[in-house]
């Protein structure tokens, strides 16, 4: 497997962090299969951090942007997920997940890590596909999700207070399961700021 992956929609190259069980960069789509017991989480309850989920990461260009993808997940076990990731370092990162909840419902979930991770559920989804988007607005980041790729719901608006360069990426996880496959299609990158966080655009 090549250590560097280039996608036609992205102005930056991607490199692997962690070892996927399987990965298929295929034209405009990217499929990642996470091995069993893989996650990205720093438990605020004091459990050992787990930072072994496979992801493709690349350094984001300077300035505001919008990174989006249509994410389809082959859910097997609770917390299986396909993820868009914003990464500074091991203690400053955030992920926007399409994840299987403990109630067996696909759900938009966000995790923001400033030393320790927090974990917030947004809304449930019918089916195995959800559009996810990360946006940078100055020193802040915004997470949005959409069930149709047109109208976007705000999931999270936050800052990470990190000094490293921001990297962006795609991740699959299976913390409790035997593996999980996530496919990222319709990947898009716009080098412009959102005009409004809450108007659905």
C-alpha cells in the first residue's frame, strides 16, 4: 500500500496514521476497514487512551475551508463509525462521527479532545449513509451533518487552542467490534468560509 494517497478533490496529500485492515482509494471514493478494537478516544474517566484507529491525514492549507463527504458505514457493533477528523496532536483533536449508538441507531456524534475527550450525541439517522462536514472559521471549527447533502445541521462549534498545524482526515473505528468498513464518497473541499453556521447552508 502506498504511504501517500492523493484525492482529486483535495489540495493536500494524505498519509496513513495507524494500520487499516484494508483500504481502497478508488477514484473519487475512499474505503477504510478498521481492525477490531480500534478507536480514537481519551477517556475523561481515566481509562487508558486508545489512539489506534486507522486514518488518512494531510496538512490543511492555511485559511478557512469546508471539507465534506458522504459517509456510508457497514455497522456491526456499538460505536462502529466512519469519521471526519481534525487533528493537531494526540491531546488536541476532534472527530465528527457517523456512529452506531448503544441503542443500535445510526447517529451523528462529535468528540472534542482538549487533553481529555468529551463525547456528544447529535441526532439519529435512518439508514447507513450520512453527509459530514468540517469547516474552519478563523481560529474556530464547526461540525455539520446532513441526511441529504443539501441541508446541514450544526453539530458543534468550538476551538481547540492548539499551536500545531491542523491536519484533516478520514477514519474508521471499531472499539468493541471485530472491524468496521466506512466508505467516503462525494469528497469535497472548498477554500472558503461558511457564511452562516445555523441557516442550513
